[in-house]
C-alpha cells in the first residue's frame, strides 16, 4: 500500500522491512486523548467519529470496545470497503457521509494538509475541531474504557483495573510481539529465518497461553481485561486468515484445548458476536488481489457451548 507525502497520495510502497527480512510496524502519529486535562477533547456524546475497517485486527479492537462499552450512540462510525485499492482504504458507496470523501487518505489530509506517513485504520476523528484525535488502537481502547463513563447508558465495566495494571502491561507486551504482531511477522517476513523465528515465537507463546487458560477462565482469572480483548482480536481471525494466508500453520486455533473454548467464551459475552464480521476478515486478507476470490471455509462455530463457566479462578 502507498502513503501520503506532504498531503499527496503516493502509490509507491516504501519497504517495511529491516535488512534481515524482519517486518517492522511503524508507530502511530496522532496521539491526543479524549478527557485529557488540557480540555481540548472533552468527552461529549456525538462529538467523535471512528473510521474503521472491520477486518483489520487493530481497528477491530475499537469496534469491539465501542460495542461492549455501549458507546454506539456516543461515537459514530464509518467502515471502509473490506480490501484496499490503489489509493489505499476507500469507502463503499462514496462519498462517505461525514466528510464527503472517497478515500481514507483524504481524512488524513483534511486533518493535516501536509501529512506525511501511512494511512491506517482506526482513526478517531473530532467533528468539532475537524481533526484526528488519535490513530493508535491501543490508546483508543484505553480512552473508551473510561473517558465516557460519565454519560448515561455507558457501561461502567473496567477492563484496565488499577490493581492489575503492571501485569496487564507485561502480558500485553508479550502478546503484542508474539501474537498480535507476531502473525504479521510470519506473513510479511522477507526471509526464511525471519519467518521461522516469528512462527516459533508465535506458537511457543500460544502454547503457554493455552496452559495458563487451563486453570483460569480469562487471562487474569474470572475478570475479563484489556489483555483478553487484545488476544481475542487475533484469535478470532486465526483460522479464517492467519493459518493459511500468513503461514501460521503448526496448528489451527481449533486444535488448542483451552484457547478455542476461551475464544468462544469471549465471543458469547454481550455485545461481542455482532462485532465479528467474517466476510470483512476474509476480505481484508484475501480480497485485494484480482479477482478477489474469498475462501469459502473454514466452518467455525463460535457459538458452540464453551463450558468454561466451571473454572473458578
Ligand atoms: N498502530 C496502529 C496500526 C494500525 C494498522 O496497521 N492498520 C492497518 C490495517 S490492519 C493499516 O491501516 N495499514 C495500512 C498501511 O500500513 O498503509 C494501530 O494499532 O492502531
């Protein structure tokens, strides 16, 4: 995919690899915060908007939080078409209603006419000052966790409890490196050794997480945290895309004794199932090349009983 250079779309794809073939993900560029003490972005209902792609695991985290925190009436949302085109992400049935644009890169150049960088989803947009508040999914999850809690109807559930923060940060780091980004390090590796290293790290970590979930209902016991949602965002895509498209094929998720029922357990919590868009997931990973044929399988029953309620911890 191309990028913006001084506000102009450039189709040429700059390399995203280190010399040894390892995939390197660039950092996000807009990092402001709703509800921060500077008062620039107050937590007002109807003021903010999300631009997402429902197949993307990073954008998905924000779609998921918007649903489980009951923010559907507080933060509005537009989806891009499943697969990127020659100008990157674009909207189906343009123009997109909020900003009257056809491509996501126009949202970025609206915010900053001289923007240089990658045009990524998710984007959290402020309709008052007409700019991007933040385009880093990890930040947006944290904001959605508590920034709007003063608004009626918003769920008060805390997925980042004070008492667990140190442990959450530590496990997030491992899961990000080896699993969330690990599947991309498999799929986008440019050398055999970089791929095999990422593959081994991925499955070693999944094995450890599987053991951990033998005795705990969720990663930190019987309370769902941010770390569960971060892991879930990758697991729900695993057999649909990563196993085949990214060559993460030592096992399917279906083969893991605990990770598979754990994924179904999270899927069956209120507000989650309606956020999982299987055709968008297939579309983002398989749909870009012509003729854009999507795999028909695999058949996965996320609604099958998980029997994890009995785990006490
Ligand atoms: N750090 C970002 C990463 C987002 C990201 O990489 N999104 C992908 C889609 S899955 C994207 O938009 N890629 C376009 C590009 O890199 O040009 C986040 O977590 O929010």
